[in-house]
């Protein structure tokens, strides 16, 4: 009887040990990530600044994770096609998006039909930073700062115009926000892209445009356009001598293109944390720092997922109000 009891006790102990070992192995297997390449969606065509930064980041992230991070472009509808693809993907961490202001904030109030909500359809991973916009004018306009521009417009209401890269683009909404805050009547002239808009400014066909500082920098340095003010709350590290628009009488004026990494909603917290840590290390690498600085990108101070979530909500609220006041909608 005692022998049987000892045998039963021994069997139970072995079974318990085997179960614990099995559970341990299962946990280890579940925690192993990534086991295959990660797809990094860019919701815009190849060749632009968003695509360039995503590829720089993907190269460094591949080193951090020990698996390939493959950039895939899914362009269309201002970034909505790529964003919708990621929103509907399996939340396992293998499909991520390098999102910008458009798909993560501006597009929701702008487009009549949109199949995702930036606030609820994604798992925020990390806030990367922002690319400052700058207000540039043709050199012979006769103004040297924002105050003089406002005075000139009010002396000729409705006669000055600003070019944008298209209806609903950040360069368009920057002008709408400027009009609302400065009481000006700058007339909007939409183009099909930043290039055509800038070309007409250089040719003297339009008075001004709001564009990213990376694009404007060589023309500013060559004296082909005159920079009146950086459109962000802080001065640009790339061109620190240019004052902000906020410094020149519009204290709350702040327009930039921000960048953040997101995955589909429902991602496990530990997987988000692992990816957040890997991206943070990649962003702190010398290669990425140098490349992003050359692009004019200003790094974000807070890299926690919660910060990106809150920032998206704040930006969405701001641009919803601007779009509503402007009455701008897109199909």
C-alpha cells in the first residue's frame, strides 16, 4: 500500500514537472518574436520623404530585431488605402505602418468615406517626430516678416494667393489655419503635388506656399524664395535663424507633418513594448540620427506608445475644427 502511494506520488510529481516544463516551453515559444520578416507599410508612393525615412528606419530595425523589415508602399486616397490595410491586418506585430499626419489625423474629418478611425483602429507603437513646414514667399513680394504679410493682405483683401500640393493637404490647411488666426483672406490655389506648386511660386505665378523645410531649404539658401516663418511651435534645427510664425504674433500657430509607427488594434501589450523598444533603439542609432537630421526631421521627446495615442487624438481634434470651418471635404 505504501509502495503504491509512493508510486502514485512520484507519478504525480513527474506529471507536474512535465506540465511545468511544457508550459515553460510554450511560453518561450510564444515570446519568440519575430520569427519571420515584418512588413512596414508606407501609405504613399516610393521616392518621397516618408518613404525615404521608412527605409532608413527599416534598415536599422532589421539589425535590432534580427529579422528583415520590408518596406511596402500602398499608396492612394491621401494615405487611406495603406492605413485601412494595416487596420484590417492580423494584430500579431508582423504588419506595421509608418503613418503621417494625413492618415493618422487629417483624413478622418476630410474624407466623406473612410473605413478606419485613427483613435481606435490602431495599436500605437512610437512617436517618431515631425517635419516642420515653413511659409515662403516670392522674393519681390515686398514683405520681410509675417506682420508685413498680414498688413499687405489687409490692404489688398483677397488679392494675395497661396499654393498648396492639393485640396486637403497640410499645405492647404496651413493656409486655412493662417487665415483664421490672422484675419487674412489669402486665396487658395491647389496643385497636383508639391513640385508643381513650388515651380509656380518660383515662376512668380503665386505669392506664397507652406511647404516642408526639407523641400524649401535649397531655394531659401539660393535666395529664390524668402522664408517668413517656420510653421511649428519651435524653430527648426535645420534653419534655426528663421523665426516661427508663432513668435510673430500668432502664438498658437503650429503646423507640421508628424510621423508615428502603428500596428492593427488588439496587439498584445508585450509585443507593443518589444517593438517600441526596438524602434527607440533604432531611432537612437547614429545612422538614423544623421539621416533624419539631414531630412530636417525633429525627433519626438516622448517615445512611449501612450504619447502617440494622445497626440493623435489632439491633432485629430485640431484639424477636425479647421476642416469644418473651411468646409473642405474630399471623396
